[in-house]
C-alpha cells in the first residue's frame, strides 16, 4: 500500500471515535452485514460515522490490507480495529461491545 493511501485511511479512521467502513451508509446500508453493524450501533445509541467503500475502490481494497481483514464492513473504535459484522454480533450478544464502547467513548 502506498503512503498516500495509508494516510487517507488513517485520516478517515481518526475522523470520529467510531468509524465504520461499509457498503452504503448509516442511512442506507447496501448489504446485510453492513446493516447488522448499523443496527447494533443504533441499538447501543452510539454516535458513529461511516465511509461508503462502494464510492472509492482504492479505499475498498486498501482498508482490507490496512486491517489485514478480508471483508467489509470494518469497525474502528478510537483508531483500533474491532472487527466485522460477525464479531460485532458476538460482542453485542455477550455485552462486551457495550462495555468496550462505553470505556472508549468516555476517555
């Protein structure tokens, strides 16, 4: 990955405490996995920003390389990669996600 793309991704991740790289946006998710993540974050009442990877092929591929995670959506909390849809569902069901977000957003 070139330095310019890496810098763009880092800026996007740093633009908000919770950032979701997804297909579509929080108002109109374009796939079921992205919709799952949006619904979980809404259910927790967490403010978050999204980046629609369908609008930028370079970011769409680059974020997978950046996180070493092959799928979209990808969720970042305070700059840390949390995971994708399946991981968020597991963390939400166990209560771990609420706890992690409360701690991250309080600091």
